[in-house]
């Protein structure tokens, strides 16, 4: 009788332990959903992008270059434009690369960052307004004549691209452009495209 009572008591204690403490044990042992998903830094800004940009690049040996175009006001910028309701953001960015730079190639599925820039309004006063732009990496494989001939697409090394993008921009937007160039370089360095990309770290260290 005593042995049966002890077995019953032990079974009761084990059941209570499982009911009370096992859920807590699982909380500490099992990773949460948030820890299993991609925790990469979200794009700058919390609003939806108003435009898309193709951050066009190419590699010539170990030399990285970015393709910039002129705006109607004469500033240097990435090929960018408005979001078309009939296209995805990625498709719209690829369209801008073709129309403004004559570029064809491979574009990433999702944008790697967003940045702030200004755009002149179409009203009589031509005032500028701030916009959010989603930036897509675009590897240029072929380059032809752009549809918009005044764009003057030109290749620049990373350091020179930052200088050109800083021209005629206030410090706030100059810093945004520098951050996007650096972010593009970091993404390429971290990619799995092979040892060729390891040399790009030097461009990052020499950035202005």
C-alpha cells in the first residue's frame, strides 16, 4: 500500500511539473518567430516610396563603376522615376534604367534601401518637395542609347560618383546619396558572386 501511494505521489508531482514548468522551459529553449525571420535593417523612412531608382553598376575587372544620369535641372542622379500602377516596383526601376540610361541587365528582386531626395513640382513656382525613393541594385550587361537623350549617362568610380551626387545638393540629401553608394558597395561585397567582389572593400575604405 505504501509503495502504491509513493508511485501515485511521484506521478502527480511529475504531471504538475510538466504542466507548470515545461511551457516556461520551451519559451527559453525555442527561438521566437521574430528571431527566425530576416532581421536586416528596414529601409530608411516608414512611409511608402514615391519613386524607384535603379542603382546601376558594372565591374571591369576589379573596378566597380556606377552609372549616373542628369536630371532636367542638370544634377547627377541614379536613373529614377515614378511608380507605375501597372508595374511592380522592380519592373518600374528597370524601366527607368532603360529609358534614362539605355541600360539592360539584371535587377534585384527587392530594393536594398530607401533614400530621401527632392523633386521639383510641376506648378508655376517650381518649388521642390521631398520624396522617398526605393533603390534597386541593377547590374548593367548592355548599354544603348537612352530614350531621353538629355540624360547623358556616364560611368563613375564610387568615389567620383559620391562627388557628383553631392553637387548642388544640401548636406542632408548629399549624405543620403553617399549612404546609398556605400550601401550598394556593402551589398556587393557581402554577395556570393565570388572572390572578385572581395576587392570592393577597398572602395569602401577609400570613400569620401
